[in-house]
């Protein structure tokens, strides 16, 4: 039993599945892979995946803009009441940490 636990933890640390699928009767391809391939085809196939990948930089920029707006609002409105006060700590990487005191 200890060996099984050890093997599963090693596989998990390597981001690998803890079980191997039965390939008998499926033509040598795991059923989960067949299902995932069908889902990809339904959603535009390789062209759809390429489009999603190409959209990532635009989406990243928009997310940065939203976070900058939120940070500006938080900095301009220091929240404090009798139950909670929030301190905002800014780092050189423009990350903010909110600490309830």
C-alpha cells in the first residue's frame, strides 16, 4: 500500500495521471482522448485553437487595463470602518497586497 501511495504522489508531482486507461476495444486510442478530439473539432478544430491562441495578447492587455483601473479605485478610496480597515501595499511589479488590520 505504501508503494502505491508513493507512486501516485510521484505521478501527481509530475502532473501525470495516476491511472492508465484500458486501450482494449478502442483501436489503441484512449476514450478520453477520442472525446477531447471530438470537442476540439466541434469548437472549430485547429483553426479555432489557433484563433484562441492569437487572441491571448489582446485579452492579456485588457485584463491589465482592468486591474490598473481597479487598483486606481482602491488607492483612491481607502476603505475603513469600525470593523475593517484595508491597507494596500504596492510592490515594484505593480502587484498589490491587501491586508485587513
